[in-house]
């Protein structure tokens, strides 16, 4: 995601969304494409089908609790999710998000967002605009150097870009 | 100002005299552990992409435990890739189908108090029972560790959890932990450290202590810790690890804790966590008549030798109820051998338990023993998230090995204490 991306729809979930719901163990040995089709199916069987490029996933407290499996972040990216907005994140998942190129935005007012709301996000300024409800919420900004890594697609592509001869800054 | 045990280990690994909670430091990694699901399968391609080699193979431990034994062509390919990577890179510390990674580490002498370690698995805090600062990371971060040998972290605040009194008969560390999940909640600690202290903790065996540090992950902690004592030193020696400074790794008496939590083990009742969260814990008596299709004694959390013995103490002379199945997956091959040698295994199988291979198995819905839609399981494992052990429409309750075994006998969620008392009287 960039500092001023387009508008996306909100898919709203509750507190303690766990990694096993994001990336179910039954499908962990398959490809990311196959795993992504089952993302969050235990909470909402239609989510993986309905979510589109640029949409947002909204959570309550402790989003991403559970496993270290970073596929939990990868599948959201695979499905086109632009950012996860939650009241708080599980620490391990938060680190994985940044490393896998998915912006985790901590927002105390995430609970005001309703399913289907049209949102835009400025991750550098730390602001979420809810166009449907005509509201605006502050979120914890992501430092520019980390956002650059997120925009590169995560730590690996970011490192590869930096290590590529002639492009190192 | 005194320092917590976590701060002391982090400061040592960061090459600093002291660190403050909240500051970001880079630590040298003493030990990096990966398993077949999070390990070579993921980081091999990343290392190739970077053209990099592991920084120090003597500090890397690889364990196959998630896809063992292979159950289809895909899982066989994952194991094959793991074995080939280990061979090609010359990783000597490779445990192939020997047990679950968190149990293998202390069993094979890889843990010593004061080390700073990372694991490619969220239950890595289990090593905290041995006075190690160990936390779980994702495969991409692990790739970074494998290349550089270090990792950054924000020094976490420490929550001190004090347990007074002593557990009664038929109670286990699992009952302590499920109580904590309910009382502290799953998000309160917010990636801090939980340090367990007090007479009830000191009275626990090492395998029991490991239940607490293991499930610190469920409390949302970065890791859990129990300072070494004589029990630790003896267990280290039994694993062939002799260290002179083990007892020096302690929180100072005047250390600053984010919060001190007080509990009493004396009047604790057996606890059961209802679907779909460990937080839904309540005394076992709150679940009258809940029928169980499958009882599971398995995983890093719930199938160590102590756990198997707890189950056997209930099941000796009893049988599993018709209509209920009891699956037992010992946490390691050595545990299996010890259980076979002391009669524990015979007690379990005579009661009708189905023996499963050592591995993560059904706990994470990976291997055999998963649940159908509508089925109900009572498990000695750590997590009961919706759909974790199989179909999203299945349900998992969590309890101690005593409670799981007693419930297997009746086919319903059952307080283990009457069965245990009757046994003692007999």
C-alpha cells in the first residue's frame, strides 16, 4: 500500500482473530493460492471469495493471535487486502505483517468501522478516512523506512532490491 | 534499580550492561530452532534468492515434527526437502521424527539458562522453563536470523505472576494455565514477558513448568520465564548439561515489573476451557454432561512423560467409554521409551488408548486424528481455536491430562478427582 491508496471496502471481524482461522492447518502444506481460498472461512465462508484488491480487514483486540505461521499474513496479501486495521495486534503477527508486506494499522477506533464501509488510509500520516460514515480516525503511523519495506512486498523483496547491483542507495 | 530476568538475558545478548523496557536493541542469537513446516521448506528458497548461507550451523537445530510420518505426497516432499537441506548444509543438530521440537530442545541438551534463542514456532517460549529467553518468529524473520545471526527486539516489560500455596491431588500446571487465560485474558500482556514465581511454581517438575511457559503464547506474551532453581539444575544434569552459573539467572528483588499478579493454587479446581478459546476456562463442574467423541493427549503442551503418567494414574484398571476414542501421541520417542519402560504405556493401551506417532499431529490439524463436523474433542493441548483440529464445525475443549483421561472413561467431561481418590483407596 502507498501513503494515499485508493478506496477499499471493510471486512469486519471481532477480537482475537487467530492465525488458524487466517491460515487453516488442514491446508498449510499446499500453495499460498490454495491456502488463501480458505482464509477466515471458519468465521465467514464467503470472505475469500468476496474480498477484492485494495479492500481492508478490520479486527478488534489481539488480531493475529496464535501461531508463528507467516502464511497468516501472506494469504491476506494474496487476496489483495491492502491493510489490516485493528485495535491491537498479537506481537508475532505484527512482525510477520511487516516482513511479508502487509500494513498492520493499530487504530483505537477500529470498532466504529462497519462491514462494507468505504475506507482510505494514509499509513504515513496515521489516518483512516471512512467515506461511508463521514468519519476519520487516527491510527499508529508506520515509519517511512518500514513502509518502504511493506511497499516492496516485504523483507525479502526489499533486501533483494537493495542488494541488486547498481540500485543500492 | 534492579533488573528482571528477561532484561538481564537481553542485555547479555545485546552486549550491553543493562537495557530498559521499550528500547529497541539488536541481540546475538545463541540458538535458532526450526521445524519441517516453518524451516527449510520456507527459508531454503529465500537463502538462495539472497545468495546467502547460514551464519553458524552449530547454533541451528532442525526438527521434523509437523508432517511426520508423511501422510501424502505433499508432506513426504516437505520432509524430503528438509532432510536434503540439512544434509547439504551440514546441520548436525537434526532430529528426524524424534519428537516435538520444544520437547526435543531440553531433552537433547540444547537449552541452558541465560541463552537468547528464537524458534520458528509460536510455542518457542516453552524453553523459558529452563531460564532461556526464547520466542517465536515467522519464516522470513528466521531467514534474516540465519543470514546474520542476530535479531532486533523491543525490550518487553515483565509481568510477574505469583502462585502461592500448592496444587491439590488431581490438579496440574494446565489448571493453573487455563485459570491464567481466563483471569489475565489473551491480549493483556501485549507481547510482554510473563515470569512465574511462588511456592506452587517451585513445586512443579520441569515438564509441568514447561506447560506454563509454553502457553505464555496464549497470554499474548513474547515469552514466559521461570528462573532456574535446584529442580532445573538437576534436570539439566540429567540431559548432560553442566553449567556453573545456572542459579545466577534471576530477577532482582527490586526489579520493576509492569504488573504483579497474585493467585493461590491451594483451592484451585480442575479447569476446562470451552470452544473456541483458552480464555473460556471454568471449573470442570461447570460442564455437566458434555459428551466427548475424542479425547486427545498430545502435543508439546500435553504429552510429556508427566502427562502420560497423569493419564495412566486414572486409566489403570479402567477402560475408555464406548462411543469415545482416546488418542495418545507421546511428545517424543524418548518419552515413549520411558513410558514403555515404567508401565505407563501398558496402562494406557490396556484401557483402550490408540497410540499415535510422536509429533504435532492433530493439535494443529496437520496429521492424523482430526475432527469431523459436529464432533467434540477434549484435549490436553494448548489451543482450541475454531476449526484448529479439523472441520470448522468441530469443537475442542481443553483440560489437564487427568481431566482428559477421566473424561475418556465416562465419555463426558468429568472431574478426575473422584476417580483418582477411588484408585488411591483401592
